[in-house]
């Protein structure tokens, strides 16, 4: 296995940044993956005098660990970290050599304070765009705390482990041999799940904001930056910084950027926000809103934040089917991201629920991986663009069922099929499946507002052309509003619009 010239040139530039010598301990056999892994590591070692490769025995073969000289870092890769995970390998080399990671020093201190021994294992797919953030976060934890180890496990290489553990979604994290979590997690989220509790009094001591943005997606970030540029006291409180962008694989309609990926764009959001005096309160969920002297936002942790104006930008979430079996088999065959979880179902039969653009795009992607795809659409006709439908119908391993209603997802310890109703003539049928992907649109994250804010029948906040709601001083932007189109660029524009309106409200009141 050889790196292409462009990647090799970029890698060479990174390897020049190594602070100290690094020892790669390799456990390799005679299989093809081991041979490819050895070829890759030898090629990397030949690019820097600070890297040495040494054969040894590790818990898994093929695998390798990245270590400073004379000690173990706890960072191990089982399989070949190419694809999206190549960045994880490069960062591990740099960070193990002593080059500091670009994370908040407060998080490093939290990592160092963790007591006990924790051995993490993360099952990944090289095609998964959510996996690297988890891998890189746990690697950093291993480097800064000697009681923590982490092994990235390529599910395609260690398929027997995937089958044995019934892993149906990636990334899936195990801690000390027990299930820990599935899905994308930031370093902050992992630390919070491990019990690093935020002091509520830190929130209660905060002075009232001029503008408080609730939500950290494109609309919220845009609103916060526009507000901060006015020189007023600005804060963001977000359940997950980056929002649904973090779950988006390819973005090709973000004007002036021909192609990017959601996590990369979200990282740019964070970097831009940190250029301003914005108080970012991440991993905090809003519970209720009250209009008093100030607008008061009560968080799930019990703290109360006050502000002269508030911009709601809480976005939207995947819409659930609401049928028996959906919740029970989530991450056990029920999935939402075909890019991340599709490779898990290689050679198997799956279904896609939803005939809009996202559903048909998912079906097309999956058709190149799985044995067979069945598309189920509630309406008599598909809603996707004609060009997507044309591509779909050209595929030999895809079937389309229209005018049908999913009634139940079946299984024991994981999905084994689904039952659906043919709306005409009313016949109930069942198909055998190993997985299904739900792609039926979005619901706004506005339930927490209750009847305090005027919303439409599906829960979207009703705003005027200024982004104003029915409550004075309260504005809203992005996918949580009744904006007819849910797009990143539209959300960012509406966030800026709401911030400018909030500033105008402040100077007039």
C-alpha cells in the first residue's frame, strides 16, 4: 500500500512538526491487511527520522500503537486508519510526540483529574464522518491520562467482533468491556458522560446578557457573531455546538465553498466564534422561557440565564416514524445516517423509509454497499427530484413501494424486518430486513417553549420579516422557525437578520 503523491506531500509537512521521537509498536500477521498496514507504517517511518517501527504482540492482530519513547501512550489502531481516520493517525503521531492539541486548556485539566482505569474501544467504519471526532477525543484522553487507553477498531477488519457484539451503528464505544455510547460525541460530551459535572453556580453568577442565543448551529453562530460585532454582551447556550451540521456528510451548496463536510464546517464555526468575546455554554439544554424584567432561560441543570433579548435558534431533529420497534431497535438496525452506518450492512437487505430527496439519495448510496434496498413511501408518488428518481430506477438491487404505511419494526435483539400496510387495497405485508434508514424529514426543537411563544401546527416558531416573535425582545432564526426552506445558508442569513433586529430593539428600548 502506497500513499499517493499529494497525500504524501501533505503528510511530510505535518511530520516536520513532530516534537520528539515516536515508537510505533506493530502486531502483524501474514494476512493482507497486516501486509498493507506494515507497508503504510514503513512508508511513514521512512518520511521522518523521528519515527521508528518495532514488531511486537498486541491484543489484536493486525494493530499498532503510537508511543513516546520509553512508555505507552494508550493509543492503539486496530486495522488501517485510512479514509476519514487518516487524520486521526496524523494527529496521534503529532500529539504523542508532544505537540499540544488544539483544545481548551480547561478540558485538558478535566482529563488529568479523572481517577481510575478506563479502557475504551471504539468500533468505526472508515467511511464514517462522525467516527474521527470520537477517536481523536479518546486518543487525547489517553495521552493526557495514564489511567486511560483507547483502541480504534475498524469494523470491516474485525467483522467477527462486530457480529458478536451486535454492533449495528458506528461509532460504538465500549468502556472496560461494557457498552458506553453510540453515535457522534465531542470530547466535552464524553467528559460529561463520565461525570465531569458543571457547577450550576457558575451560570447563576453570570450578569444579564444583551443578546443570548439559544442554539449553536448555523443560525445561532451567525446570530452570535453579528451581535458580538456590535460590541454588546453576547452569549450562546447550546445543547450541541454545531447542531445538525455535525451529522451532515457532504455540503456542496454552501456558496463560495465547492465542497465541505459538516464536522469541518462546524469546527470553522467554533473557530470564528472564538475570535469574539462570546460566552459559549456548550452541552446545556434549555428547559423553559419566562418573560420578566429580563427574558429568563431556565436550563435542564436548574440554572437561570437572563438577557435583555433572546434569539431562539434550536434547529430541528430527525422526525421519528412513531411505530412499535423504532425506539427499541435504534442503533440495533434502525439508523438515520446512511454514510456512517451503511458499511455495517454490507451484503445485507435494508429499507429506506421516505421518498424525498434525502431518502432517495440514501437509497442510491446504500445500493452500492448492501445486497438489496427497499424504498417505502407513504404517498402515491415519490417526492424526490426527477434526476434522483431516474438514477434510483436504474439500479438493479432497488425496489420501490409507494402508497404504503409502515406499521411495525420487528426483531428480537436486533431488527429482522418490518410490517407495512398497502393503503390500497388495505393489505398488510411483512418483509425480512437486517436494517432500515429513516429519512422522513425534520421536526423543530421547540417543545420546551410550551405556549409562551406562538408556533404553527408542526411546532415551528412564527416570525416576521425581522425574525421577531410574538414576545417583545424575543427573536428566532433557522430551522426552528416557519421559514419555508431549511438550508444552511438560509439559516445563517436568518441568524444575522435576527441579531440585527435584536440590536435595533435594544437601542430603541
